[in-house]
C-alpha cells in the first residue's frame, strides 16, 4: 500500500511494538551484512527469499499477513519480510552495492532510476510475458509506469497506487453557503476552476481556510494538466515556465494564494497540518490520495467526500498526478524464478485485494480488484479514485531520473510563497535552474 508524502509521501512512523520487533526481524537476515541475497539460499529443502519495504505499522501488519499466507500456500518456499523503517533508499542502495540486498523490494520513482542505470535490478519483461504470469504488461494502467520502464523493458511493477484528488469537508462547505457540492458539480460537468474558486471564496468569507496547497509536484503538475499544460517536453526539458497553459495554472494558484482563498501549507501554524485542520473543521479542501481514508473514517463527526481536480479545458476530467511505488527484483538474486513468483502473486488482482481490502489506504494498480475501493461507499464518491487512476500519471522519468531536480523545483516554489515573491520572476528562475540541473546530469557533472 502506498502512503505518501514521499516527494509527498506521509512520513512512516513505526509503532513501538513494531520497532521493538525490528532488531529481531533484521537479525534474521544480517548474517552476511545486510540480510540480502548473500545469505538467501535453501534450507531444509525450502528456497529462502527475502523482501523489504517501508511502511507504517498497519501496512507492515498486512504485509506480514500476506507473507505468512504465501508461505502456507507454497511449502517449497520460505519468504521473509525485513522492514526498513528509516533511510530506506540509502539502505537499499548500500545493500545493493555490497551484494547483500533482499531478493525483492520496493523502490520509489527516484531510486528505481538509479537502479536501472547501475544495473542492479532485473528486467521483468520476459517474466511478465510468460504464459504462467498473472501480471502482464497490459494488466496495469498505462499512466502508472512512470520511471519503471525504459523503452520496452519493465524494471518495476506498480504495487498499487494513489490517484491525487481533492478531499472536501461537506459540513464546512454547506455551513459556508455552498448549495451544490463539488461531487455533484463534477457529475454535471461543471466542476471548473471558476466553480472551485467560487467555493473557496465562500469559505474565506466564512472565516475558514479554503484549500491547503502542499509544496509538491503532485499539486503543481495536477493543476497544470487540468488546464492542458505541459511541464516537460519530449526532449526532457523543463518547459513549465514557458508553456502558456502551465503558466496560466501557476497564476491561478498564485492569485488564489494572494486572495487568501488558498493557504500555502508552509505558513500553517507549527504542528498544524492540513489533515488535522480538515478534521477540526477549519479547512474546506485538502489534496491527497486514498491514504487519508483510514484516519478520516475514525473521526465520526467528520463529513467528507472527494472530487477530482477541477478543470479549465471544458472537459469533465483531465489527467492528474498519481503517487506510485514499484516492486523490483534484485538482479543478483540466486532464485529469480521464486523471487518473481512472489512478485507475481503480490501484485496480481488477488494479492492486491488481499492487501487493500478492509478500508486500505491505496487503490489497485490492476483491473479486477476495484471492489476494495468501493467497499461501503466510503467516501460516497469513491469511484472518483478509479476515474482519476484511468487518466492519471506517475512522476515522469524526465524529473524522477535527475537527482535533486524535484528539490530545485519545490525550493523555488517555497521561496515564492514564503517570501511573497513575484510569479514571473520565480518561473524564470525555476526554468533556468531546472534545465541547468538537467543538463548537468546529462553531461555527467
């Protein structure tokens, strides 16, 4: 299950019980250093496979259940989960360079690019095209591949996904004089930038925060694509500072922040996040994937629903960002068949249903498992997650593949919001610095 914020992923905080178990879990796999393929082998007639991931206690509990169930169904294999609670990318990359990484593991968009470039993860294309594979290349929604594909080669399988949508506080909107709720406007094809701004203005007039703007590519690029704009061209150059539709999207955000219809997340009171303020009826809209569902459901007094990003193109829905992570195979695994068998079942519709059912915090990346999203009709318009997934996109390789590029962009935007900068100057500086970063990487500097 994907929890954000990673380049907007929610910080993974391990519970005390899970933390207490980690030394024991990791001790099982560190006989040769870091617990990877160096000591994966056969024991008692069983092939031993190790896999690692990040995760909060709830996610890790479900992963442990899946692993236990998998072992029960495959008596010839012993799969062991080794959680990595902190500094995940750094530890995995270190293990790979030392020949001691797990056989199978999660990889984020930036890390998978490095692994493809240094040749430490396997091309899964042939495995996936095998007649016995439950997961075929066309099993997954096209926009989810992001940085996991290089040409026709597939190096990572989307484990599930989190389409970015707007969560809104129904009670707050109605108390602020909003007569037609956003989901209903969307159904009628009337959920536009103008309609969104109209709702925000009513919230502001009622003394509430309209929309909390997080400093993330998911927000900026979703508004750009909701206007038909581009962030990168086909040559991988950053063009958000020049593309008229994208510049117009940034201006829409800029004007609404200036008018106090939107609030930059970095200016919120210390210790107050958009989610907490949303649950305390201080904010009308926040943007996130399905990962907010478990905590919002616990608040019995909270009345919430979701809606896709508003559009400014005349279309009912436009592409929006999707948070995605991938399961990859260590190229040095001694047991590629068994390692892929685990990847195969973990990511097939049955595996995703097992992991996500019961109010899980992500959306399946394959067709056939959508019932988990519609469980109990919570939120009421849960189908909008599926609609957004069908047209959305993961972080593009043009950005994910250049180390430090995302930070260059968010640093420039943060300066704009916190220092009351000028939009045109910020976009000009942003374009220069982003393309300089891209060129430096391409030239090997």
